[in-house]
């Protein structure tokens, strides 16, 4: 049995009542992600010593000098770049600034200011919200001479710090707490089990970020034809007719031998971790390619992590009706071990099937939390034993006395036996299939644990 993890250590900004929002901005490679990790106390952001690694906003909860806040890590700011991806990052920074109560602008103390620093300073001078300028990479806090050229930006006070060594962090936290507006309302995060946390997973370029952009109605995610555009896992809250959802976008997962770039390898790790925060996963498959070996591995990972699963067959606008039927058959046969996962044919581009997808997610989420009363469960179990008792092993009988549901999310059942080690795997599969046939649990991995009855003879 694989127990569930503690729920949701990282919270999206819009999922926190009254929590002030702090954005970390600056040009590429000044140490924003290192500072982000220091402030939240864990390695949530990907760090690589080359520009452009952090491409999307990333949210996390932190406590700064007694104030609970949500921190946003942003992509590098470089308005002079003609790279479409870098121009998208500028939009990301602007979106982050719209959401913030306070901005931390990171400068590099180890080199003179660049044009991008001047652009950032000019942009931040236009905001009426508080801004704290920090000079990172100042490994010797007593060497203030390195700040002289940065003061030429005309930005007033600059806080020296080193995210790598932790110098200046306490002063930064004090300044953040001091400059933030007074708290309004509750500072408690929303924690409602009726809200599905949904990880959007799949191979690169299957349409994961396009789906989230469509549901949000704005460009929360960078969308690019190149695989691997999404690097960090991003949480977004969406309100639809079918209810409220938290969507976790993830980096595309490739076969291990295809991962030659350390950034993409870290992205895959984050996608795996995202499943630990989700209770439902949407496996997106490009119908023009069909289900592949990698899709089976991802589906197996979803099952192993104990998440509910919905298979979304995307890009149906690109195939004929006959090819769609062939693709659906291919997916059904390739993912036979996860036949319990509902499948939804859709086209994000043409807005077909997205409403059905959300309704299916909501249904799977309800099944994920479903509980069967013990009395009803044992009446069912008596029928199972009457029609198909467990086979003997080694000439000795295998007896099952009763079964109970030990937990939900995901559902785990405990069957008490005189010889739990002797229950054949085929019979275990039979019991799970019978539970599904009687009680449903659509889209949910079911686990049955066999335990020895106290005092029973083997």
C-alpha cells in the first residue's frame, strides 16, 4: 500500500484567503529561483546556471517575519530580446506584477547593471505598489563598493544579500513584513476536500498548457510548438459551471533515454511530484500519435501514486471520424491495465469536449472520496465468496472472514484472512473487479490489503 502524502504544501495565490502576494522579478540569471527556494524553504524552482531556465510563474506559501505570504517566482525579464519565448516571459512578469502586493526586484551585484535592469527599474517605478530592490551574489556583505554602479539606476535603497549563502535574508523578510499592506480577512488557506486538485500530465506537446489557458480564459501558461515549453509545475484555480478546480500544469514527460538536458530531467521530477499533490490526474494523449509506451508508463505512475485518472484524447480536430475510432481502440488496448479510467475525446482548439472533461473530473473526484458502509460491503463480500471462494494453496484452504474500507482518497480496503500470503494475485484482481462492478469507483485506483486474522491458524 502506498499511503497518500500530506496535502498541498504549495498553494496557488488565488487559493489563499487574504494572503498578500510577493513577486520576485528581474532579468535572467540573477538568482531569482535561488532566492525563491531560500524563502519558501524547499527546492520548488528549477535552478540552472544559464539564462531563461524559469519560464512560468510559480507559486508557493511562505512565512516572512511572522507574515504568511504567497511568493511568485517569475521568468527572467529581458524586453530587448527578440526571442518569442523571452517576449512571453515579459508578459509573465507583467501578469505577476498585476497580482502582487509587493515586488522584490533582484539585481546582480557581481556585474554592472545591464539595459534589462534599467528597463525593470523603469517599469517598477511606475507601479504604486511597494518594491524592494536587492543586490544578489554579494558573498561578502561588508563589501558595499560593489553596489555603487547599481545605485546609478536611481532606485533608492538597495538591500545586499546572497541567496546562495543566506546573507541578508532576515533583513529582507523584515522589510517585506514591514512594507506589506495590512492583512484583510482570514489568513487561512482554503482547504476544502470538495475541490479537485488536478494534475495535467502527458508527453510534451500534447496540449496541456493550451487546455489550462482555455479554461482560465487567459495566457497563464507559455504555449510554444517546441516540446518542453512548460518547465515548472504551475497551480491555477478555475471556476466553471461544474464547480471549482485547482489545475496543476506540468512539464511534458519523455522517455528516459530522450532526456539529455538537465532542465528537462528536473521538469520530469516536478511532474512526478505534482501527482503527489493531486487527487485526480488528466493524462493527455495526442490522437494523431495514439497511445505510446511512454503513455503507459505515465498511466502506471498515476496509478502507483494513488491518483484518480481521466484520459483526455486531444486534437480530435486533426483526424477523421474513422481515425478517431482507430485511436480510441488503440488507447483502450494500450492502456488495458487502466481500463477503469474514463476517456474523453476533445479538441482544446475547437472547444469541444472540455465541459465533459470537467464533469468527468468532478465525477472521478467524488468516486475518489466515496466510502462504502461496512455492513453493505460485507453483504457484497458474502456474495463474492458464495459464487467464487478463493482457491486452496498447498492443499490447505484460504479463508476470507470479512472486509472493511480502511480509508478513502484513494479507496483502500482491508480483507482479513487466515492466510493472506496465499491469496493468489488473480483472485486479488477478481475481488477488485467485483468491487468496481458493484460500487463503481470510476477512474479510481482501488487497493485491497490482505491481513492475517488475529489468532487464526495458517
